[in-house]
C-alpha cells in the first residue's frame, strides 16, 4: 500500500511541476492562480510523504463521508490523472 502512496506522490509532484511551468508562461493573474495551485499540490505531496497509508485511508474516508459529492469529483479527477500518467509511461 505504501507503493501506491509513493506512486500518487510522484503523480502529484509531476502535476505540481507542470502547473508551475504553465503558470510561468501565462499573465500575472493566471500566474498567481497557478502558483497557488502549485502550492496546494506541494502541500498534498508533503502530506502524502509524511503520512502512512493507514492515516491517508482514514482521512480520505472521513472526508468522503462529510463531502460525498466532492469525493465523487475528486475520485474521478484522481482516476483521470493516474490514467494519463500511466498511459504516458507506456
């Protein structure tokens, strides 16, 4: 299960770097929004690296119970990005 955590961390790290690169090429307001998004991604990466798999599953379960609609959107987005990352590695 920790291997999966590392894989998600790597996907998030690549996503953060991509956001930062794209934001650099955009205008000031978009650049600020991109930096904020990259900061959020970075915090997510830090969380995944600092937590063990059990804590992550517990936190995700608690969050999903409090926010069922958002959790469906989050799962769809995560599946999309993981699918793209795996497709690019082939």
